């Protein structure tokens, strides 16, 4: 009898239909909403108190309105994320290109007008949809793990809801990324050790 770790892992996995993924998306939406509401309340209360005490030259009701605006921004960001997950569509495509680019960030030190420059390497994958030809860019700074996992020409599937990519041919891989939380796992594992979702193999 062949060991599970020795079996070929090519083809898009039917494990994507496991209820664990629907539960993961539901929980992610719920936590996004709750976290944004907590941040909104903190912003509103914090600015209102600052307005009452006159901290940083702020007074109410202006301080309250500022807190309300910032709180509303947190809630709006969460809503955009939730709607994006719910409205995303599954599609098939191909890794069209890979690029490595030296870049830099100019960031403030937090002290007046002082800045510093951070140099980094951007690793990018360009994935093209089959039907529309639309391209998607996946980038990482100073981390080539995902970059090396995919090769130009690899067939991939983008899964709606969890909004992650699955490679078609995993037969020569020793690692696999959890489609739900993105944790790096061993190809011989059946489930993600972090979130418990089935690995798509």
C-alpha cells in the first residue's frame, strides 16, 4: 500500500468543498467586524476625552467628530474586506512571470522631519486569468518562499471566499500553503496545524 506522502498530488483538490472553509470565512468576517467596532469605539471615546481635557489643543465637539470619522474609517475598511470576500469569484489561471526588484522605503523616524531609507528586495509573481486575461500581482518583501514555490507556467486556481491560490501540480513539492490562513505546512500533513482546515492536495 502506498504511503500518503508518496502519492502524486496533482490536480485541483476537491477538499475545497469541506465545510471547514465556509466556517473559516464566516469566522473571519465576524472577527473583522468585531475588531473594527472595538477600534471605532476606542477612537471615538479617546478623542472625546481628549476634547474634554483640551489635550493637544483639541476641543469638543470637533474632537468628537474627528474620532467619529476615524472610527467610521475602521468600520468601512472591515466592510470592504467582508464584501470583497463574499463577492470574489473562483477562476483558473497561470503564472505568467516572476520578477525580483531592489526597492527602498523612505520612512519617518517620528522625530520632526527626520527620515531614514530602508532597502529591500521585492519578490513578485504575475498570475494571468485564463478567461479575462486580467493579471494579478503577488508580492513579498525580503521573503522568497512563495516566489520559489511557483514556477512560470504553473497552473493555478484562485478560490473565492478564502481568496487564495492553489497550484495544480504539487507532485514534486515538499511543502504546501494552507489555503485558509496561509500557514506553511508539510505536504505529508492532512490538515493545517494552525487553523485546522484541510490542505488542498
